[in-house]
C-alpha cells in the first residue's frame, strides 16, 4: 500500500522520533564554514531575468545584480543604484545620477551606458518598459555617471515602472545588455551584493554565491527590496533537492539551513526545537491556469469561459491548510488597492461542470487533444494539474498530461506551436499577489495577443483601457478603470485563478535576519550564529 505524505507525517509524530532520511552530499567546504548558508532551491537553468519570468531566475538576479530603484515594504520606489534624480519643469526629461562606489564583479566601474543598454533590453519584454520606449524621444548617457530619459509626453508613473516588481529591471553590463532579449546572457557578472561562483557551479546539483566584498551598500535601513544590502555571510549555496523528505532530513541534521517545505511537513518542523517556521511573504502567490489562446481548443472564448466555470477553487485550496490559502477572484489580486468584484458572478463553490460542458460544446470542440504541462517535481503545480486533467476528462475533454520538471515547463511555455508540433494547451503557474496591483508592468495582465505573456490572450477593448492607466492620476479614477478592465477580462478569460497561497520557509534557529518581501527572496541581511 502506498502511504501519503500526510500519513507519513502522522506516523512519525506518533512515534515521537525525527524522520530518518537519506543524507545529501555536502557542498565543497566554504572559506568560513560557520558563515556559509546552505538552502534548498529549485533547479536553476536560465540565468537571464529578461529571457525568463521564472522565480528562481529572478531570485538569482536579485542576488548578483542591482536595480536603479527598489520597492520598499509599502511598495514605494526608493533609489538604489541612483544617488540623485531630477525631472524638468515640463515633466518630460528625467536625469539620473549613479551613486559612488558601483562596480562590476570583474572590477570595472558601472557606467550610465550600462544602465541605458539594460533599460533598452528590458523594455523589449516588460510592458511598462515598452511604454517608456514608445513615449521616449531619447534614452542616452550624458557622461559616465549620468543618463537621461527624454519623453515626447509626460509619463507620471515612470519611476514606478523603473521600480516595477512585475518583471524587475536588473542592470547588466553594456556588453551583456546589448544582446537581443531573445538571446540569453551567458555571463553571470553583476554589481550586486553576491558574486556568482563559476568555479563551484554544479548544474543540476548546486550553485554557489559569495559575498561581494567590494559592494558599497546604501545607508538607509533594509526595507523589502530597498535600503541597505549588507551580506553578513561569506557564502550562500543553493542545493537542488527535489525530494522534500530528503530536504527535511538535511534541515534537521544541519546539512541545510533553510528549506521551502511541503505544507504536510509543517507538523514535523514545528515539533523540532532547532527549527523555525517563518512567513517571509505575507502577500503570497496567486496560482492560475493559463490557456494557449492561439491554438485549439482555447482559441475559442467559449472554451476559455468553460474553464472559468469548471474550476473549483475549493478543490485546490484543500491541498493546503486553511491558514495558508484563500480564494482569489479579482485579476488585481487580494487586498491590493484595486481588488474588486466586477463580473465575478461565475464564482461558486464546486464550480459548474454542466455549464462548462455546455460551453465546450458551444465552442465547437471536436475532441482535440488538450496537453497539460505537468511538473512532477513541483507539487504546488503538479497536484493542481492532476485535478484540472480529471475535471476536464469528466466533461468529455481529451486530455494528456505531459510529465516533465518545472525547469522544462519554464523552457516550454513560450512555445506558441500547436500540440502536435511540441506546443501545449494549459500550464499551471503563479504570480506574486502584490505585483497584480500593477497592470502596466506585470506581463500576466497583458492581453495584446502575440505581444503578451505566454498564453497570448487578445482583447483590444481591454488593452485600450490598460493604455489609459499611466495617465490616470486619482486613486478613485484608477479604481473605476480597474473595475472596467476586470469586467472585460472575465468575459474573454485571460487566465483562471486556482486560489491564493502563502508558503512559509523553514530554517534553523541559528539563521536570522530574513527580510520580508513579496514574491522574490532577498538574501542579504541574513546571518548565521555559530
């Protein structure tokens, strides 16, 4: 008989013993072992935050690169690489001056030319960056430390866009940023608080980051992604451990300092006096089903509407303890400035399978294969993929689960091809809840067809409303615009939410100073007691 994870946990607690798990191989000895932090991470395969929207890639970027502006805990942009900035009286010219002490990990100084090249490359994929370039007359350096953005017309949210967490602007060397966005950067040389250790890179197993001794931090206190970035450890090692039981065993024995555990394992962690459970992202992630709007059957709006009625959020929320999950029915997330209930009459506990079946019939569905990308090493997406497949089969849809790992999903989801040519129909993913507050800088909220993020929904009326967002100044006007946008979204169905999840981290009590921030993980400021 196969034992579930939950049953294993209960049996372990009843026996009063720690879980006996296989040991993991220790990484190469660090310069100062007591100041080395080892943590569980997903497999990192794409290192370029412009080429990939994967969280693991952006966590890597957050460690080695720096940003012009960082969002604080109140989501206010704060200068980071920028020392001073000014705006002209006509609100069309922004001038930025870099702060002293910025240098690349190869020893060369960071220049304004690096910033200009990085903005131009990032703008090829970020919708907010694209807006800047559409309105810009010129983006150019003035000298080694100063650059300017000259606009054809004012853009009041320009600084907010540069600080966007929807797809962050990481500053790269000019020679790296001169590559097209479609061509991945191969060097891992940034100017951030950690240096990527190429010599100790072990793809598929572990990656090592060393403290950048030459990094000059700001003076302000650390606050989410803003303020002082001081690395208080010598080395950080990311270990790819897909098996959660192995990761837990390593955490208990001290072979790991931090892990991202399955929620089923929390009772074991709570019972261990050496471990702490901590929520460092209170906002959480909004999980969703994304459909390929370019290919059958989801090129039909009726088929996408069928998914809206088929999905039962309660079924997905039962996969996690009640304290760590909640429903989400607004495209602007939960508890943001623009959360609203416009056009949400479709929501009901249990969904409406009969309505979904009827809508599939009206869509002209003729038995086409629906391929669901199924990352078997990521339970948060694998389990929902199984439920979605089962729900579709019950209403007569021809479903195939394509088993792969999460890194393969990240590589495959930009593929626009039909399923018989290596494409896909559905994949499960998530977006940081707080980033959904920003429809200008968050690719998930685009609906401009093949320019949009994977799934490529298109609705011209919605895009016309989204285009008004940058020029609406008052909060009340934006709230009304948000309601109108959401009303259209739930008609053309750009994606279907599965629910909001908050996932705690587990770490040894000797590890302290973790910064609370939404979505990505800042690893500066943490320290390890001997």
